[in-house]
């Protein structure tokens, strides 16, 4: 009786072709995601119950005109200088209640970081790229200050702490630990960036 | 002697292709894991501006996308060259944004409906007028969390 051979070998020569086909399919139908950006909260549409009185000196007004020029606190300014000016305004600390501020304590500027508000206005014909640059610089001013305080208190940058906190792959015990720290820093420099309706004239 | 005939000169030994499928599969799995499916094809030019202070958009299922930009070449004859809004696969007017957001929100599971983010993918050449109108629409339907999607880079490159 002839010995039976095992199952005949399947020819795997075309396997590469099949795999290439799949590979090309995925290359064509998918994209490498570039989804990152500036997170912002829009103001709610209902006005607040009672009118809040805000002192003029606690508001840092930034106006962008249609040519992309900046009017900051009634002075013309280059976008390159905006971050520095915003930082100086935020940590001015005129009333002395902010112990961690390193500002000039100028009495005509903001009282303390929790009261300081940045108001951003733009024209309808302002270019979107200019607007994003300005937003980026203002968020950058907040981040610079928060990073500085986070470095002092916890020895790491606020932005890394926050992204670690928001990353779903971080283990939950690490996240709970970070939650309080992130919150504390956020309360030191709360992000108050108001965007009023655009002026039409 | 037949047994000892030399091999012909210059006859290269065949390269074994047995591991080729493995290599290709490796590539395939790499691309399957790092990429995501395109959910709508772009009908507008969409060169995003640069920004450096960016945050990643985690969890794709919590994001609603709105595209803004000038229509691409093939649509310019019909829709002109002014920046337009693209919702899913069609062009829309500003006043349709609100109902679009509500419809998209209704499609999501209950527990996610309050944590949705609206990602604005706006071409850098667009004007703020249109964006302001969209923002007003978003405020009206209480979709307050927005993300201005950008590329990572130096923000001052935008100004050139």
C-alpha cells in the first residue's frame, strides 16, 4: 500500500499579490489624520442673569481690522509683540492678591489673573489665517504662564500634563492624580477670552 | 562527466520571494493602524492655517466636521469662487448649519450628545465674516465647543 502523503501544499506564490492589493486599497481609501487644533468655547447665547460690571482696566481689547493690523488697547501693535503684551497684562496683579504673579503691578492694568479678560474683535473681512495667528498668540500667552507655574509647582509643563490628562490611553490612576494639578493651574490663570459679535462698520 | 558539469556562468541564483507576503502584510497592518477611513470627499480647497498651541482631537466619534473653503476647480463653474460651507457631501448655506448640527447630534448615542465638539476645518484664505456667521449658528443650537483645526507649525507662517 502506498504511503499517503499529507495534504498537498497550497501554492502561496500569489499571496504577495493579494496582500499588495489590500495594501493599495487601504492606501487609497484612508488618510493619515491631521486632527489637532485650537480648542475654544463659544459664549452661550442667553445673556447672563444679572449684568456683571467689569472695570475697563481689567479688559484687554484686541481688534483686528480687514488688513490684518492689530489695535491693542487703542495702540497699533505688530502680531509678534502680542504674546508679550498679553502675558504682561494677565500677570500684572495690581491689587497684590496674586502671589505668584511677576507683573509690574501697574495700577492702570489688570487687578489679578482671575479678573483679567481678553476681548477679541474682528472685522468681517479679516482673513481667517490672521485670526488664527492672533488666537494662537493669545492662547500661547496663557500657556506660557501656566507652564511657568506648573514648572514651579510640579516640575513639568502644563501643556504636557494636560495632554496626558486628556489622552484616553493614560491609566486612570495617573489621570486622577493629574486632574487636581491641571485644575489648580487652570484656576491660577483661568482662560477668559471673550469674542463679541463682529462689528460690521 | 555529466555529474560534474559546471553551472553556466552568470546565472544568478533566484532570490527567494517566500517572505514577500510577510513584508507586504506588515506594511498593510501599519497602514491599517495609523490611518482612518475618509468619511467624505472634500469639495473645497482646504489648506489649514498653522498654529503651535494646539490640542489633539481625541475620540473621533465625538466630533462633527464643518469644512469651509473655495470650491475646487470642478465645482467652480456651478458654485463660483467665493468660500462655501461643505456639510458631509454637499454644499450648504449658513442657515443650514444649525439644523445640520442638530441632525448630527441626534445620530450620536445619548451619552455623547453633551460632549460633542465641532471641528471647523477652514481654508486659510477664507474671510472671518462667514466664520462669524457659522459661530452664531453654533451658539444658537448650543454647540459651544469648537476646535479650529490647524496644522502644527509656526503661526507666523500664516501671515506671508
